[in-house]
């Protein structure tokens, strides 16, 4: 693979979890439109995501659950037995017209990415990153778990050293449960402490192959840089991974309504830049993110970083129009700052590193011998 590949789909443009759901916003379409407006797609770089077939999804999910997803989508409603067993038709995981086809497309994109990476390279699937899904039920807006499916494809290829790095504001509980005790997969997660799903405590290591660093509320770029340089990068380097999967959730930035971390998007891009040279195969996924402007800008910057494109101080008119065309019901919280229309790069958000975070990093550094 001589250039990074972007996997996208128009299904994200035409579907929504519902007007009052946090995922009522446009995310992947905004990234596609911004990257096109910037001229960041070379010929052959954009690939249309396939929809994973039910038999492919059974690599992780149960046949009964897949049938329930398809049946509920077709009926447009859910019975009580299905709701209780598979957690469909809830406030978090509502019934909506594309509730099987959309997550199956995200899963198909991530599984295709792993296949494409068999001989090395870089693939970006911003529609992926649904890290809360479990084999038999939905959780946390995630009906399927595409990171798990992609990692299982890598394992099926014979890889035995895979690093999964998750910088979403929420802990990757579905991925952690899927690979607990599997020494072939190193799972590293930074996430806001005491935030749903309330897993991923500092002492949880999933049988020895997980590193969890809960970030205190208000953690800034400086705090994340400490976590990156003292915990994440040394652990990945010690593993000498054959593949890295980065879940690049955008909900840890300051503008996000569902978390209380204070990162700028520079933190995500710096993390990505540091990981890029560390493995012959790199799969980058989306994840959380519930402010349409901050998500679109951050994930577009991910694509720029993967390709070495310069991020301009001021967006050209066509790209600015994409951002000005977005709408958001939560906008009533206040006017949208002008920089969310005119730039991709946030101003850096430095800040003091609290003793709690330093202490947690110190604890994890003490476990370094286990990482190798």
C-alpha cells in the first residue's frame, strides 16, 4: 500500500439515531466533505465501505443477536423480550431505520481495513470505533463492535502482537472483555475517570494485557502528553507490535457535551504522529464525539496527519462553508465560536498536571516490566 486509504460511506449522511439522541449529528459526512473541499483525496484513496454480512459478524457476535438486529430494523419496533436480552430499543440504543445496516457498514469497513493491511500500510475508517458493543447485546450507542472484529481479522491472519490504543473519553469495555487474558493483544485506554461505563479503573489489567489510565476531570494537553510519553508510547514500543489499532474518539476535547476533559485536537494528532512509525500496519478508527464541529475538525485533521498535509491557519471558503452548514440542537447552549467555522486546529490547551494524574502515571510506570 503506497498511500493511506480512507473508508467512508454515504449511509452516515442519511441516517440518525433520532433527533434527541447525541448521535443525531453529522460526523463522518462532515469529514468526507471537509477532506474533499481541502483536496486531500488523491486518486484511489477513498474506498466505499462494504456492509458486513451476518456470517462475517459472527466472528464476534452471536447469531441470535444479529438476527434480532435485522428483525428489529425491518419491523421498526422491538418486543420486550428482545429489549431485555439484547438491549435494543433503549434511550442509548434506539430503534431507527438503519440500526443494522449502519453499524454493519462500520464493521464491514474495519474488517476490510484489516484485510487491506495484511501486507502493511495505513487505513482510516472514521465510521468505526464502536468499542462498547458486546457479543449478544448493544451498549453505549454501539450495536456492533468493529474494533474487536478488525482485531480478530488480524489474529486470523496470524499476527500475534497487536496494540490497541483507545483515547476516547469513555473506557473501551467491549474490547476489554473480548480480549481479556489474550497476550497477543495489548489494550491501552485513557478515559475520563468516573465516567460511564465506570470500568477501566487503574488497577484493572484484564488478566495482564490491559493498561488503564483514568484521566481526572479537566485533564489538559499537558496532562495527556504526560500519559502519552510516560505510559502509552513506552508500552507500545516494548511490545514491538505488528499492527496498531488507534481508536481516536473525539469526545475528550473541551467542547464535547458528554465528557469533562479539556484536550485540544492537537493532543489526538500528536498521539497519532507518535504511533505512525511504530508498526507496519496502522488502522485508525473514529469513536465518540458529540459536538459536530469539534468532531469534524478533529477527524479531518487525522486524515491530514496520516498524509502529511499541511493544516492551514485559515480554511479556504469551500471548507468553511461545510462547517457553517452544520446544525446542532444543543447549539442553544450558546453561540458557536468563530474558530470552529474557520479553522481545523484548536489553540493548544496547556494546564497544570494534577498530583492525581502524576500518581497514576507513576503506578503504571512501575508495571513496565510486564508490558514487554
